[in-house]
DNA sequence: GATGAATGAGATTTCATTCAT
DNA sequence: AATGAATGAAATCTCATTCAT
């Protein structure tokens, strides 16, 4: 007979909570929000209804947590990329290459959550739609500010930094969305080079072909 | 001699059918597929349950019809733009400008259906998801072939026509999606110029700034 | 331009009414009361909803008319058989043989109505169930009275004429029901001989084997 | 140590399931399959919609279970009767008497299920109709084989064992059906004697009147 | 903490019948 | 007389969530 320390108990709880989330992510990614029934998650996770509702208030909350995790993870990646950006104009190409490369890697690493973030989060509820829009605009804003700065230095050549940011992120997401819907799981990184080329060219950035060779 | 003119009846039927479709489009666009209940459409359209099911088999069918209409309308627009493309290299910029301009106008003309096509059609059902993916690939393929042709003539400079086509369409859609989620009714065409600039630059096309001034 | 006499008009109406009834009989026999939708009858008859409800008040009425027709036709057959029964004891066997033979022939002649009368009329509504029970008891009563008379003359040997009548009719109906559910349409009359033998023996009637040879 | 005894829970579940079935039997018997709405069963049983669908998939399944129970119970009774049949010719009368007596008792014991089996199971669906026909043929076959055997020994005198079996079972069922539709609760066994007399005579079996006196 | 039986609001759909033309 | 579009009550069933054990 063992006396469990409260800490051990807490760890066990955390593990179960995590297990439910991970399972839910898998199921949501496969079927989408509305076609995923709570029962599907329960069965896949091997837990009871009661447990599910002990750890979470409802289905939407579980989805929202997963969604937030994904957005935060992605924002971290972006912030990391931005942080290493120097003001040195000659490194602009390299910096943007890094931002894109890190984005793709983040999505590839967790295909399920990518699917949730980009596809599965549509049409949940009006409130959620608002949140989703806000998140996407926040991400777009990161690039918008970078572009604005670069524009001042005449390091890039675009008429409108806001629109450019939308198009930049949009092109990345469309590629990922496309990749997610391919039956055979081609390596996402295979698309990295043309993706970078397209966007750097779009921004009017002079970039070294050599930099493109060394990506990933 | 019959008691009524079948033609008049048929016209009335067509009108009612159209009315249901239009109302459904409005409601779907506002609430999304799953949050739209058949009852919502009935109330908004001021018709009875029976009428709805007299004209259509079920909710999904109504959605599918609307979706197909939108896709077909958009494909027509694209084909029109492609048809006027000459082989004359110096007109490539103009041609692509036309394709983008027509696309934006098509979406602006019918904001509701644009919302359905780009946002609301996600997660309906596995079968529908297949159809949706196929449609998007078809549209992307139109551009891919154009890019392939232009590439042979060295009129554009990109490493991969397939990826370029995805990014091209993706950037357009992301702009429209963004516009759709803006509360105020900003003119979509306001974004036309930077959108074209971004993509023409991305493709490495030499374009005349004058052409951009005269759009719309 | 012809002037139709009212009589001709009436005849046309009657013909249409009959056409609807005949078609309904066919459909009811095939699918049963509840699995037959008014629409099925309309389509099969090539008429409109309005016409149907012009000639009849509702679906149940149509069924009831068909049912009554069948019962009446059957009762007529029975009465005919009873009418020819003489009080001559030596003809009792022949008379019962005739009653059974005529019954079988009546059912075979109109398989559809047989199906409606014996199988398809179950579970329509509580009121209809009452009517149905009453009709069956009426038919049974015909035989009960015959048996009662024969019993007085000691022409048959049974403990209870009422029960005998139930069993007599029941055995006939069970044979027909069985026959109706055979996939291949065997000749019902093939069963006539053993059916008669069974019941005459049951009643303790002395019968001439020769009479059995000449049936039908 | 778990928080509850699974056994007790299971027993409660079984009891509830049984309660639903019994209630459904009562309602089906009273109103028939089509006039019984799921709601009627819920109200009569005092349960919620959810409970009903937790225990059963749909209304038809409940009906089918009840129907199968009845058929199986009846077949058991028959098999029991058949098992005690000896090859001793002089006991043939007694054996058939026993078979009929047990049949009647089985039906009397559960009037509701008898009603379902004999009356209420008509016209549910084409598939069910097939099953029903097959079941009835199976029961008829039990008697057919007995009759065939007795025929070889010349213990009975009938022209066709198959038809005789149909008529034998048909006569029993018609009596029960009749009894079911009587308003007052007449004892079914009251009819046993004339029923046996009719059928034994029909089969040409020599029976002892004494045996008939001691039935039930 | 865990379980899963129980709940019931609410969604979709059917189909007999009506009624304007 | 005929048509068939329109109606809407009513039926079945789903499934997120609750709660007694």
C-alpha cells in the first residue's frame, strides 16, 4: 500500500487530461468538429463520459484548448524567427527564409493540429469565428509590421504592407492546406523552395540563390 | 383547353425555388452550414417545411447546389479571362491582371456565395470534402497550365508551376477571406492593385505600372 | 365539338373511379396498407392528387371500399353455395365440397383482393379492426348455422358447431394465406382435394371418394 | 475497490430492458405496430426517449425481439410435445392431444405476445414479412414431419401431409385469433376439446373419448 | 475521481390532405 | 373535374450533458 504524494496524483491527472486532449486532436483532425461526436473521443481514448466532463466543461472547450495551443505554438515559432531578424538589410532574405522554413516545419511536425487550425476550426460557432478571425489577423500583423519596417528601409518593394502580409500568410496557408488534403503524405518541405522563391520575389527582395539551396 | 397556363406556374415554381436558394445562401453565409437549421431557412424565407422538401431533398442538397453554382460561376469567369489571353508575351501582364480583376469582381458581386465557397463549405461531410478538394484543384490547375506555358516562353520566372498556381490562388482567396470577415463593407477592389503587384512580382513578370492604374 | 350526355359523363367518372380502385388494390396488395403511400397509387394510376381526393375522402376509405367489395364478393359466393344445399342428407358431402371449391376459386380469381382481405387489412386502425372481426364472425356464422342444422340431423359428428365453423374457415384461410406467400404461383386448386378431405373427415361426414375426383 | 457493484447495476439494466420490452408488448398488442408510436411506449413505461434508444436501436428492433421471443417460446413448447411422442401407435391420439393442449396453454399464458405473433406482425416491412413467413413454415414443418411418419405407419389417413400440417396449424391459429378478439376473457382452454376432436377426426385418428375428458 | 445510465431538447424528414388556379 | 403546389402536424432519432452511485 503506497501513500501517494499529492504531487504524484496531480501528475496523474495531468497525464490523463493530456491524453484526452491528444486523442481529441486526432479525432477532430480526422473528422472535423461537427462530425466528431463526444462518444468518438471517449472510445478512442478509452475513458468514460464522466471523466471527459470532469476534466473539461464541454466539447467546444476541448476544441478551443487545442486550437489555442496550436495558435500559440505557431506564434512562438514566428516570434523566434522575428527575434533573430537583424536590421541588417543584407540578411533580410535569410530572415524571411527562416520565418517560412520554421512555419512549415511547425506545421509538418504536427499535421493533426495544423488540420485543426487551418481547416477544422470553421463554423463552430459565431463567437469562435470571431476569435479565429482575430487570431489570424494577429499573425498577419506580425508580418505586416516587419514589412512596414523593411519598406521604410526600401529593402522590399510593395505598394501596401497590410495586404502584402495577408497575401504572404495566405500563400503559406494555402500550400499547407493543399498538402493536408493530399492522400499520400508528400514531404511538406519539398515545397519550401518554390514557396520561398515566390514570396521573396513578390516582395521584391534580392536573395541569394545559395540561401535557397541550404534550406532545411 | 387547360385551366391554367403551365408556363406561368412553372415560372412561379422557378421563382420560389430560387427564393429558397437565395434565402438559404444568406442564412448559410451568416451562420455556417451546421449552425443553420432547416427551420432557420424556412422562417427567413417565409415558407413551410413541406415546400422546402418539395423543392429539395434535404439541407445538404441545397448547400451543394449553391456551392456548385458558385464554383461554376467562378470557373466561367476564369475561362473568360483565359480565353482572351493571347500568346503575345507583352500582354501577359495585362492578361493576368484581367484574370485577377475578374476574380475579385466575381466574389464581390456575390459576397454571400463567396463566403459559402471559401469558408462555409468546410467540414460538411467526408464526401463533400472530397468534392471540395477536387474543385479547388481544378481551379488551381487552370493557373498551373497557364504558368507552364508562360514558363516555356520564359515569360515568367518561377521554380515550380504547380506550387506557384497554389500560391497564386491561395493569396487571392486569403485576401477575399480576410475581406469577408471585415465588419465594415470595404470595397474589395481597393485591394486589387496591391494584390496584382504582389503576384506579378512573384511570378517575375515585367509589368507596366500604367496597367495597374487603369484597373477596374 | 360534341355534346356529351350526362350519362356519358357519369360513365367516364365511374370508369375513373374504378381505375383508381383497381390500381389501389394492386398497390395495397403488393405493399400492405401502411407501406402504400397515396403517392404510390397516384403514380401507378397516372392521376393527380386532386383527382384522388375528388373521388375519395381519404386513403382509408379507398381501402375500406376494396375490403368491403372483397368481403361481399366472398359472401355472395358462400350464399350461392348455401342456396344450392338441399336438405337431402346424401348431398351434404357434395354441398360442402361445392362451398369449399367456390371459396378457393373466388380467392384464386382475384389474388390481390384475397391478399387485402386476409393479410393486408390488419392493423389499419382500431375501428377497422372491429369491422374486420365482425365480418369474419359473420362469415363463420354462415357455416355455424349449416353445421348446427346438419348436427340436428346427425349428418355430421362434432362437439361444438361454433368452434367447428371457426376451425373450418380458419383452415381454408390458412391454406390461402400460405399460398399467397409462396413465391411461385402454384395453382391453388391443387390443394383443393386434401383441403376438402381434411375438413369433411373432421366433420365426420361420409363422402364419396368419387366426388373428390371430379372437383373443379 | 470500485464504487459500485457491477452486478447490481447489470441487474438493474436487465430489469429496465425487460420493463421496456414488457411495456412495448402491451402497447403493441393493444394498438398494433403502426399505431404504436415510440412515444406511447415511453409514456406507458415512464422512461425517457434517451433510455429507449440506449437499450434498443429502434422501434422495429423492439418488435422483432418480442416476436422472436414468442416464436421461440412456442417452438420450445412444440418440441417438448414432440419429444414425448412415442412410436407406440396407440398413443398417437394422446400425443397430438398433448401438442394441441400445450399450444393453447402457451398462447393463453401470454395473451399479449400471442396477439403480436398472430395478428400484429403483419405488414411491418417486406423483410419482416419474409422472416414471418419462414417462421410459420418452420412451425408447420414440425407437424408435417410428424404426419409423414404417422402416415407411413398408417396411423392417420390423409392425402397430403404438407397440406394437412398447414390446415392443422391454421385451425389452431384461427381459434386463438378468434379468442383474442373476444371482448370478454373467455378461457381459451374451453375450446380445447372441440379443437382436438376436429383435428383428430380430420386426421382419421382413432381416439378414446376418455382422453378428451381428462385434458387440461 | 470514475463510471455510464439517463435525460430530453431539438433536429430532420415524411406524407396525408387541402386549396388556389 | 383536374391539377399539383403547399401545408404542417407528427414521427423518429441523435447526442451533448447531467447525475446517482
